[in-house]
């Protein structure tokens, strides 16, 4: 990944967050380290011309990461809110992230990764997509096909990381014997969950965009927040989470508006 590019900048900010994590939040290194490496992989894929519109993907990827960094910083600065530099506006930590951040530190490492991915993908990703797709863009079917294809190409980049990230957990000693025994299932399931959640994210993005145009966006975003938080709460229940997700699915789906 080339230095001086926006993705490189956001990776550097993630690395700084890793370095600055207080000792009592060491368990947060699990998801943050995974996300940092994944963001690097996306930056490398951009440099290798794996997307139709690399500039758009880079802008989107950075805005996506900013939503995580905002939640992370707000949580650290003053749970559940933090001041924004330069004014007195306070930013609440959304419920999906609140549940993920408040998860017991001694949960299995894989569970911490899944909690972070779930909050970030289900709740943050539709918002990031809306930040880089204007209402006029939504009216251009050819452009939207390009956007959708690049959105789907991210799956390929992430799927390539599943095995490597599983190996990272194993090398760190963060996997139990049962996790190790289930590794082949975990890797196949993770790749399927990525595809399933991306499809639902695209649906939710369209639903939110329609609300942005027609009115009621805040209400629809609040619905997405509740659905995402409910999924996080389900992931926090005891048991083999990947086996349960195989039945219930990873993503969430906004219902039609009332």
C-alpha cells in the first residue's frame, strides 16, 4: 500500500489506537488488530487495481473506518459520550458498539472479533455507503451497478483474510481446543456470513437512502441500530456462536417502512 494515501493514513491512526489502548482494555486489541490488517488488505487491493473505481472505494473505506474510530474514541474519552474538539457537542456511542465494547474481556477471541465485525458491518457500513453515494447517483443504474460490483469485490478481499486471521488467533494462543477443532467449519462459515451480510447491507443502504429522500431517515437509522444491537445481544449469549449464526444468519434486514 502506497504511503501518503488516505487508507494509509487511517491505518496509521488505527495503529496509534492500538499503541494507546489502556491495559484494562487489552482485549480490544483482538478486533482492532484484525480490522487494521483487513484495512491494509483493502488498500493493497486498491493499489492492485482490483476495483472498477478505486478512488471511490478508497473514499468509502476511509469513511467506513472513521465511523469505527469515532465510536472507539468516544467510548474511551467518556463512556458513553465524548466531546468533539472545538465545540460542546457530545457524541453518544451507538447501542451496537456499546454492547460490543462492554462485552466481558474474557470472552473467546473469536467472539470479540465477531462482535466488532457485526456492529461495524450491520450498523456502520450502510451509513458509510450513503456517505459516498449521492441521491443523484442512486438514480443512475449504470453507476449503481459499478458501485454494487465494487461492494461485492470487497467480499473477495475479506474472504482471503479469513484463513490468515484465523492463523493470527491460533498463533497468539487466543483459540481454545474446541475453536481449533472447528477451524474448517469456522472458515467456511465466516466466508458465507460475509456474503450474506453484504447482501443485506446493500438492501439496508437502499432503504436508508429512500428515507433520506422521502423523510424519516432518523427513524429508519434508529430501527437499524435496534436490529444491529439485537444481533450483538444474540452473539453475547453462551454457546457456539458460529453454529448459531449458521441458523440465524449474520446480517440484519430493515423491514419495509410503515
